[in-house]
C-alpha cells in the first residue's frame, strides 16, 4: 500500500512539473513601430525603441513549425492605438521547447515583416519589437498548400 501512495505522489509531482508546458499562461507582449525597414526581434523591456510612437492595427500572426507540413497558425493579435499588442499562446511547449516559430505582420502600405525565431524562455520578460517600413503588405499563407492538396486527393 505504501508503494502505491509513493507512486501517486511521484505522478502528482511529475504532473505539476509538466503543467507549465501545457501552453497555458505563455504571453508575448510587444510593440509595432515605424522604421526604415521591416523586422521582428525580441528586446529587453528597457530598449528605448519601445518608447517610440506606435502603429495601430498591425496584425501579428504566429505560426508553429513554419517549414514543415504541420505548419499551424497558433495565435494572432492586433496592435492598439499606441502600437502595443498582447499575443497569448495556448500551445503545449511554448516558452520552454526549443523550436522554430514564424512571425508575420500585416498592415496595408507597409512592408510585411516575416521572421523565423525561437521564443524566449518563459519568465525572461523580453518584448517583441516589430519595425515596419514602407512597402507592400502581404497576407501570410495560412496553411501549407501541399498538405491541402494531399488531403484533397488522398
């Protein structure tokens, strides 16, 4: 009977350790600003560019596994009047698994920014800085066209 209780205690501890990775609670905060060219990067909260005037209505798309057939849109957000946005990610492993994510932006009359990056570890407090230059806005490809064709003809 004691070994059964020990097993239960071990399972509860393991489950508690895995819970932060279940996707709940990982949030990216950021800001979209005007710049000479378009880019996406993570910066420290004291980065002076976060004090610049923001751009409203920038759509931000976050894709998991962007280079695979399993490409998946996992989160979207839009910037407010000051350029700030919050991107909640409710996906297993966000913020602790090392994997590639694609960030794509869309705002008419600006060059869309697109960047493949690794999300910062949970608790690092880094902010996403999106810089948008003049150019042509392009909506992201939402799904993998090859996967759609495969599903259609299988």
